[in-house]
């Protein structure tokens, strides 16, 4: 009896593991996501398909630095070979000189991030930043040596729900 229960438990664990893997394979990273890292710096992340396995991504920050101008982060995610993960490259422009470049202000720095995006389930992803470099204008991100490095982090994002009947919205037709 104990052996039968142990085997049954093992079969259930394997079945749930297979179902989770199957669900991951049938989910898309396309959509609108919200979240960020352990700091209060939070983002909206919009992922749009370009072609199978390749996606455009835009991160819009939920904050405005008082001492700098920060552009939107833009980049791409590409499915990694033999994996359900996606390799990401994103850049943004940051300028600590608040005067206009047209009035003699400084050129912005290029902030560059390399990351790996992993689907935890259909509504949750992690984005592990393993490189975060700052480049002076004129250098090529991800090619040239960065002028400085910033702390790397792991961000967690949740998919924006597209149903809201539970809070009084009319049902989807």
C-alpha cells in the first residue's frame, strides 16, 4: 500500500511538472507587463512580436529622475536555442545635463542592459540583468568597453490582466 501511494504521488508530481512545462510552451511573452526589481524603480514592459522567436521590447519607467533626463528603454528579446528563455538587449539614453543639446548641453550617455527573460508561468516572467553598462556618446554599446558598470539585478513582471468582471467591468464578448 505504501509503495502504491509513493508511486501515485510520484506520478502526480511528474504530471504537474509536465503540465507546467506544457503551459510555458503555449504562453507568449507578447503583451503588457508591469514590475521591476527590488528597488522602487518600476517599469511597464511592452513586448511585440517581430517574427517567430524575435520580439521588440519597450520599458517605460514609472518614475522621473529629478537630476537627469532618461529616455524610454528600447530593445529586443530573442528565443535562446534549445531553451524556453529569451536573450535580451536594451538601451536607453541618460543625460545629467538638463540644458538642451541645441543650446550647448552635453550629449547623453547610452545605458545598455543584457538580460535573460524566463517565463515562470503565463502571467509571470523574470528578467535577469547580467550586464548593465554605461557608455559615453560615440561608443558602441555591447561592443566597446563600457565607461562604467552598474549593479545587476533580477526583475519580476506580471502580465496585465485583460479581464475585470470581478471588479465590475462588463464581461468580454
